[in-house]
C-alpha cells in the first residue's frame, strides 16, 4: 500500500526526525541536490562564468617586439606596410620613406590598451552585418615580429563617436570597443613624416636662385645678383664691366629675409610621389632652382616645377580630372638632389620662395628711384608739349566778339 503525504506527516510526528531522514523519498531528494552541486562545481570552476574574462587584453602582443604592421581594406589588393628599422618606422610602398613615428607608436599603444568587453554577437550573420567577417571587413590589421604574425585584428563599422566593432582573428565574438584611432588609413601618404625638408634656421648661410643670392656673414645678410648676371639697376642688363656678379645697391630688407628663412626652415609638403620622376617633370627646365648653403659646408639643392604636367600620368578621364585639380590648386613638384624622393607641394607650402625677386629683397634702390623720377618727369614734359596753346579767357572773348560784328557799310564823309 502506498503511503500518502498525510501518512508521512503522521509518521514524522510519531517516530522523530532521525527516522524521517532515512526515508527513501528524503534520501532521494538529498542525492539529487548533491548531484546538482557537483555539476555546478565542475562547470563553474572558480565561480566565474566563461564570458566574464572582460578585463583581459583584446589582443595580446609586445609592442616593443612589433617589427611590421600591415593595414589593408577589403578593396585593396596590396596592403600598406610599415616596417621598423634602426632609424624608425618607414613606408615600404614609398621606397622606405620615413613614417610619422608618433602616429605609429600611438596606434600600437591604442591596440595594447584595448580591453575585452562582453561580445555583442557571436553568429556568422552578425559578423557579416557588423563588417568584421574574414572576407567582409572595413580594415584588417596584422602585427608581426618580422617572422610571423603575433596579432591580427579585424575592424568593422563604427557604432558611434570614437567606437568601432572589432574582432580578433579566430574569435567568433563581435566587440563594441572605444577606439581612439580616427583614421586607420591604408593610404601611404596618410602616414608620412612631414619634416624631411626642414632645416635648422641658424644653419642657413646662403640662399641662391638664378636671379639673386643672399649670403650671411657675421649675422648680416648681403644681396647680390644671381647667375643671370649682375643687374644692379633692375633693367635686365649686366652692370658689371667684367660681367661678374656684383652686390645689388640698396639696403637688404631684413623682414623679407626672415620670411624666406622661415619658409625654408619649416618647408612642408602634401604628399610623397615616390622615387620615380612623375611624367612631365623635366629636371633641365624647372620653374625655380634653390641652392642652400649650410654651416659646416653642407648644402641642399631644390628643383621645383609646376605639377600640372607631372600630374598627367595617364590618359584616362580620372587622370585628366586629377591634372585639372592640380592646376586649379597650383601644386608643385619638388626634387631634392640630396634625397631620392619627389615631393608634392602646394603654393601655400612654398610661400614667398616661389616669386621673390631682387626688388623684393631691398628696402631702397637709389638708382631705381632716380630712374623712376626721371621717367615721370619726362612723361609730364612730353604731355605738356603735346597740349595746344590756350589764349587767356579775356583775349579769347574779345576775338570772338570781333568776329561776330558785321563789316561796316557807312561811307566816309566827302570833302
């Protein structure tokens, strides 16, 4: 006969707790509880849930050991490659042109500081949707030690300001993290250093063009005619009897010289075109040649040409559009004879270096002033000679009145 709960209750009151705990029903429930506790201990480990490793790095690598960084987009067939050398980071695709070291180091620091949050999704469809799939992504970043990859990060869309969807390669989770790198570009010119044409201002001792030459001696600048001849009066003729170069008359404009020195010392550029001369660049006929002498005997020589022709590297419609933009923006190509690279500069970058002539570099020019005064006097004299002589107003009025009187018809009296 089966016992009912009422019978069990009556038996508990009659026989006590010790006998009740030995009942098959109670022992079965106790065994079930023990089994549940055992399963919880095995699956839970230390008590943390598996996804709770949120305070660990999202990608693990030693930034000091990173020797190579590859950045690619889904559309790029060739990734951007940054390589670490003894002198710093360089861009392989631009002939090992120096990269902006601070920007590269900032990227590495940002990656090392990324922490792993809880994933927002883990499905293949979600990886496609957030653009962090292996074959559908915004950018892929590969860090290597020079021999093998040490970390690979796949970047997707941005859910908000300073945030990106990220996924380490091999991880199925999609993570929404704070990401401080605004432009993880795969374009080489977004990573170039912009100080490769800069000079120490105090080291500049000589600046020369075909039209003029500035030389510094004892902290004083003197101006002379350039290679085109000594033209002291600015009339285009060589005024030296022996045809040699001579000092230009007048006082050097120190403010203008300071402006030239500032432009040279801080010369920057928009892009690096590589180590191959762009189409249309003729080193034999540049628009401007700058020879710069430095303290200690060092020197720099810049060849500067219009970028309009150099921009036409192809005959496609896109190339023609780029050439038109270059003309409109007044871009220039600069080749330094001390470096293998060709630089693209704007008119703003060159500043006063582009069109400065001798007359701009002096505050007074006695010969020019006297010639200008003489020319003005001659012009005024010629004007006076060509003007018709005018009679006084009163004389002119009397003449007009006499002309209007009719001839006299009265007869003189007869004797």
